[in-house]
């Protein structure tokens, strides 16, 4: 995992906009845990491994945090970052994981229990390869959180993580990714 972490950090450093976001977040002195996570991280790796441009297929950047007291709303967080990151080329998809259980059933058709941390939320995401987050610490060292390690991500394997998601959600995501990164190996549910 150490070698993959080093490679992941090097790949992310090639995307100037992602690094700009990570440094901006580290300078904010946020009172809660957060990660830049999921597709934007996995897509960066798949792009490098596939020979694509570093930003190919990245439509948004998932920024997840855990603020049980709701000290900073998602809209306010968005406003702050938009003001700091002039001309940021990606849409920011900011979600307070402490509140996901409040809207999940309406969006996906079934209820989930409340998360107890941002790490618990990441560990529940649809695939082992995309259950990954990164952040820049105050000392400007990048931290990686990958509860299922990075082997599947770097092997371009899409393996279902059945903690919460349904077969339909997994298969929809896998089809979308396979169309953009044909070398992905998608495992059956």
C-alpha cells in the first residue's frame, strides 16, 4: 500500500487544480474532518494508467466532511470555496456526511443509518476502488484514507462494496466508468 500511496500522491500532484483545492482546504483550519474523495481521485489514477489527459472524465470533485453540529452548511462551504478558488474548472459536490441519512431514502429508495464519521461514509461507497479520500494536512503532507487499500484502484478493478449500495447502483456506476475507461475490469455483483 505504501508504494501505491506514493504513486497516488504523485498522480494527484500532476493535476494542478486538485492540488490547488487541497492546499486551499488545508489553509482553512476547518473544525471537522474532511476528504476530497471518490471519482475525482479514482479517475485521476485511471487516467494516468490509461494514458489519458489527467482531467479526462472528471466532471466534479467530491468533497465530503463530517460536521454533526452543522457549523458550516454545504451551501456556505461552497460559497467560501468558490470565493477562494476563482475559475476552478470542476463542479464541487460538497456533502456533509453527518446529514446523508436525512435525504438518502428519498434519492435512492431506501434508508440508511446515520454515519458516525466521514471515514465510515467513505467505507460504505459503491466500490472498493472509489472508496478513497485524500487531504492535505497543515504540514503540507498529503494523507490518504483507503479502507479497502489501493490495490483494486491501481489494478483498474471495479469490485462491489456491498456495505450499503444496491446491485442497481453499483452496476449503473460500473457501466458509466467502463464506457470512459475501457480497460477497467468490472466484477459482477
